[in-house]
C-alpha cells in the first residue's frame, strides 16, 4: 500500500512539472497583419513575430507597433525597412513570472494607416 501512495505522489508531481513546461501561444490576424506570440513559463522566455500579409502593391514602411492591455507583453518598436514582405520579431527573458491572460491587443501603424489586432490565447 505504501509503494502505491509513493508511486501516485510521483506521478502527480511529474504531471505538475509537465504542465508547467508547456508553451502558451497567442495569435491574432487581420487582412494585412498576423501576429504570433509565445510564452514558455518554465524558461521565462517570451517571443513574438509580426508579419505583413497585405496585398498592397506598395511596400510597407515606417512601421511602429505596441502591445497593449497585456500583463506579459509590453514591447513596442519601429521598423524603417521598406519591404513588401516585412516580418518583425523579438525574444526576451521575462523579468516577472508569467501572468495568466486570455487576450490582449497589438496596435500597429504603417504607410499612414493603423490597425488594432486582437491577440487571443490558443487552446
């Protein structure tokens, strides 16, 4: 009986560790932009990729972005690259532990246009 209890505690502990190491993903999309964000809580690493998906004949330029209403993503930045296939990315180590959230927003400006993308937790 005692071995059974020890084995059960071991299995529950292992499942807890596996659950903590799962990558948490967020996605959002409009006709012109796609964003994918991920957080790996056990490694304290977060990353994002913002991709231009528009069909404009003009290249994208003077792009600025900022994550808003997020407890985990607070990045903002600019790209002065002139491209029809623009992709911006970032990766960093979290200074604070992951905070559970279901959604946040990405505000983006380019070519005298702007958009706000809802970014939602997958799964």
